[in-house]
């Protein structure tokens, strides 16, 4: 049951990250500060003990105006949640085959 | 383990709902269509078998312009997720004491 | 000067629409209610007298899970703002050449 | 006419900022990096020559979990846009009397 709660909390964090930040203006100029700000938002939330966000620079196709909107296919994240001693690791990664930003639990 | 996955999926849905829609312009005029649109977004997502969204009309304090931005304290949601036969119910409710939009699993 | 204010207000509405709703789960099942909800949000805001939102159905490429996230290339909107008798029409349209969700004033 | 375009562009930026970032987790721990990330997003966008974002620390009432969601009443921003030599300054400020996050052009 603590395992389920930990998994629930991890799901909240990834769902929140994706839907808060998709659409944000990004280019090589601010990609690093955006990643750090996104990580800071993950870390503030309850039970998070580790958080990592990566925006894939090599897939950053910018418009003629020199930037783009953050899209699901260039966003990766990893979060570790600890709920009363029960740990869960979860990741968000673009899945080319599914054409989908897949979120999953690791090492269950 | 299926229980944890179901809980994870439920967490994703509530985190997504909150962070996608907080800030949206709302008044008595569009509160119903917003609720329905939000429910439709929950239902599209994998493993969701039931979804309900409520914006608390009696707490809708509008500005001088006749509407407000959707804030965490007036949003409630409930979702039921089924992952390979394992069901989980989760809710989002404003908790006055915590001053926080609490998401939790029910009947674990 | 009223013209500039009307243009400013139109810009607010389109910027708001884009950044509030990009990322929202969408498929053929909820595209219509989403459009209507988005229009309702535009209409609530000050000085808006007409609003139209279109999500391009023929470009709705869904994932294996039967839906996608609303992306900038499938979103179109049009808004008419009236500030003290001065009217402005503005549109949001994906520009293939610029690879950009272009917002512009019409018939200035 | 260039004045109206500059005003339109300024409106886009403030509407975008508000609706992209309202709801983001914030506390004293990440308020500074959030401000900088938000400013970086403003500066990426066309015609912006200056941008400033302030989250009011003294009004940051956190929940029992030590943070809150960014709400309209604690967000301030200022942007200067230059369109073909025509400059416009616009601000976003919470207006207590209107109970509204007012965006306005300055020194028109």
C-alpha cells in the first residue's frame, strides 16, 4: 500500500511537469535554465527526493524566430519519490513507436 | 504491482488536470462546458474508466470583469483507473487545513 | 491610441489561449467540446466581441493510445476586440514556412 | 499602425506568460530561478528588447508542504517591445480593487 502511494505521488509529479511546461518558449539560449527551473518545481513537491529534467538539444528545431515551443517529443524527466520508506522511480520519455510521451515506473 | 501501476496512472491524470487547467478563465457562464471539457480530457487518457470534475460555483469570486482564473481552491476531481483488472480511485480536493490541493487514493 | 489598446487586448487573448491550452489531450472524440470551451474562455475576457477556435481534424495524428496533445501546428483562432469603439481582428495560424504559430492583426 | 503592432506583440507576451506559468510550484527556494526562467521565455520571443518578472515574496503563503502554486495575485511583469522602431512598454500587475491581474500599456 505504501508502494501504491509512492507510485501515485510519482505519477502526479510527471503529469504535472508535462502539462505545466509543454508550450513554453525554448531555444539553446534558455534550455539550461528551463531544465533547472523545472527540476526545482519537481523537488518542491511532497516526497520527491531526486529529480532530473532533460530537453533534447539535438531535436530542438527552432522556427525562423530562433526558438520553438517545448513539445512532448523533446522532453525527458526522471523522478524518485519516497513515501514512508517506500521508494519509486518513474520516468517520462518520448516513445517513437507509440508516438507518445510515455511515463512509466522503473524497477517495480 | 498492478496496483502500483494503477495508482501511478491515476496520479498522472490528476497532476495533468491541475497543471493544464489552473489559470483558465472561468465564470458561471462557462463553468459547465469547462467541467465537461476537462472530463473529456481525463477520459481520453489510458486506463481511465470514470472521470468527474467539479468547479465550486459558490466559491467563484469573479473580478470586476465578470470572471476569474481557475484557482486550486475551487477545483475538485475524481478519477477511476483500471490497469489490467486492478482498480484505483483517486480524488483531488482543496484541503483548507493544509492550504493545499490534496490528491489522494481512496479505499486502498 | 485606442487602436493600440485594442491591439494590445487582442494580443493578450491569443497569447493566453495558446499557452493555456497547448498540451491538452485531444482526439476526434473531444475536439468539438474543446473548441467550444476554448471559445468560451476567449469570450469571457474583456473587450472580446467575437471568438472562434479551430483544431484541425485532418492533422490530428493520434498516438497508439488514441489521442494526442494539442500542438501548435493544429490550432487556429480568431478574435475580434472592441475597445471604446475601436475594433481589431487578430488571428493565430500555423505558418509552415516560418515553422511558427503566427499571430497577426488583420485589416489594420 | 506600427504602434498597434507593437502593442499587439506586447499583449501576446503578457498573456502567454500568465497562462503558461500560473499554477507552477513555487516557494522561497526556487522563486529566483523561476523568475529568471520566465524572463528568459519572454526574451526569446519576437521584438522583445527588455523583460522583467517579479514574484512577490512577501505574499508567498505556502501550504503545509512548504510551497504553493503560482497565483495571479503574486505575479508582476514588465516587457518592452520594439516593432520597427516603435516601442511599447506593458506591465502585468495585480489590481486589488478590480481583483484582477491587470495588463496595461504604459506611456502611450
